[in-house]
C-alpha cells in the first residue's frame, strides 16, 4: 500500500519544526535532570558527558519564547493570577466597575476594534441617558462605549435581540458605540 504524501505550506512546516525543536529541548532537559538525580541520589555517574546548566538554559529560553505575549497584564494579590489593566473611566457617566475586573472593564484597543471586519459604529451627538443601537450584526456583539473625550465609559448593556442593543448611563452622554 502506497503511503500518502502530504504537502505542507511554509507556515505549517515552520510551525512543525518549531514544535519538534521544543520537544527535543524538553527531552534533553529531562534526560539531563534525571542523570543529575541519579548521580546525587545513587552515585551513578552518566557514561556520557552531560551539561545540566546548558540544558536548563535552553529549556528556560524555549519556555520564554513560547510564553511570549503582546498583552499588557498586571499582577494581582493572588500568586500567578494576572489581569489586563482597567481602562480610564469617565466616572460621571459610568455605572461603577465591579471590584474584580471583567470583560466589561478591561482595556480595549479601539484601533483594532475599529479596524476589524464586522465592526458596527454609531455615534450619538445629543446627550442622552439611553442609547438604542440597531446594528443588524445578527449576534450579541461586544460593546465598547467612548465619550466625546475618547475615554471608555461603562454603561448597562441590554441585548434586545441579535440585531438591537440598548445602553443606559447614570447621566446624559454623547459619544460613540463600537460593536463587534
């Protein structure tokens, strides 16, 4: 039976080679640590030259490369828990943010929201406590509100349907809504 030949795109091949390199680094690290353990615990010396320090450094670099992220995060009181920083809030118009950050209160990059496909934008020039937005996106989109000073504002969002949403504020507001 003939073996099927699979063609890879350049990106797939680079990704696979990267994964194979990572596996090799992890295997070498594990072998070096085990050999070091045998030496310390049982007095069994490895038959081949081992370099534990180099294996540790390579593994640290590999872990660092694979953990790279462009998100800005802030440490919390809980060890190992990080959150995105809160947006600057217009407190006069906003309903207060909860004490624990949620997706409603995280920082959003407005340029990427506006530039993304499928984003609906509507601006309101008349001060109003209630905005009704008919977006016709056919889904329950995420909603980002900015006031006329380009500050993120938090409002109470009520999804009326998959094509309409209302946003209410504590005080009258004019600004723009970005839905995606």
